[in-house]
C-alpha cells in the first residue's frame, strides 16, 4: 500500500521515543527518511537504516488511511516484552536467535527449508502472551477484536523498534527482518537474518488476506 507523507510523518513519530534517527522509503510502501542531521543521500550507506512495510489491513486498523483517528504506540514496553529485549541475542553458528533459545542450532536448518525458516520458527512468540487484551473463546477457538488486534500491532511495532537496538549492538551486525502479524486469533513477532534468495514472508503483504502485517528491516551501517 502507498503511505502518503502525512502518515509517513506519523510513523516516524512512533519511532522518535525509541531513538530511531533514520528510516528509508521502500517504493510504494514505507516511511520517509527521518532527520539525518545533514547526512546526504550519498552518505546513507554509512548510517543505520530501518525500512517499514505494512499491508492494507494493518494500515486500516492502525488508522493510516481513511478517516480513522491515529493513536501513537506506547512509549514503554510491557514487563514481559521488556524481558524479551533484556534476554538479548546470540549467534549460534549460522543462525541468530534469542540468547536463551533451546533450539538445536547445530543441525539447522534441520526439517526446515532454509536457515531463514529455522530462525523464524525458533524466534517466534505470541504478543498476546505479554500484552493484556481480551481473548474470547468461541467454539473452542480464540477470538480477538479488531481493536485489540490494533493494540497488539502497536505493541509489536514498539517492540521491533527496541529490538533494532539489539541488532545494531551485535559485534558482527547483519541485516535483520522483524515480522509482526495479527489476526482474529493471535498476534506474533518473529525475526530472521536477511539472506539472498530466502524470505519467510511473501513479497506482496496484501496477499495475506486474514493477517495484518508489519515488516521492519533493520540494516546496520556497513562502514
């Protein structure tokens, strides 16, 4: 979906409390560059960058299009989400995962198609386990309202911005993709290193008819 300049500024405002100073536009989807303090386009490779994509379903529930009122993401993470951040990251051979992961990295990708799929399976968690929302049970299945899905997306995005600091702090930084998805049964966060020829999510986020998708690419400076 195309996000106009007004809504790009709103997304950028979300990032401000977390110290994110630069973001770049992905054609047709994304956010405008934040204040780079005089850094020119030629110099952009020298700074840390974030690229944000959302599908139409996420944009609608977040109020980025239409006449819906927009509300900023929470400035502080919940205790449970902060504990995830405090856990930190760890490189284990060819994979990057949570420091407390018990996944068998030595055999990766194991039953999975590639290392990206292994990382996504190992790093995934349910956001509703850490954010208080109403989860009704209907016919033995969980049901989450659109309003609470919105809450989970905002917390997931706030978490992803804090998570970016962990990526930038790695001794050998590499590009990492965060994927936040919410639907009427659950909301998840997962991440993987960005590898040539591998992707967990579909390129066209609007192909996800039942999910509201946020994809944040974290690209540490290369020099």
